[in-house]
């Protein structure tokens, strides 16, 4: 199955999600850690910071 170029572009815009589950060293707790990473160009954040409406 091959993805269309439009679908590949959509997937590239989505954030990367990592999920880790582990026990604490003393084995008293289980930790479920989720990391969401997004990549945006600097110009994107600069436009937000320069917006006088904020």
C-alpha cells in the first residue's frame, strides 16, 4: 500500500508521540511517561511573538 503525497504531508505535520512505561527503582510505582514532540520553524514562533494582539 502506497500513501499519497497529501497523506505523507499530513503525517509529517503531526507531532511525534513517545510512550514509556516503567517501574520505579524501589518497585513501588509504575510510571507512564508520554512525550509529545513538535517541530515548527522559528519563523512560526517569531510571528506569534510579534503579534500585538497577545
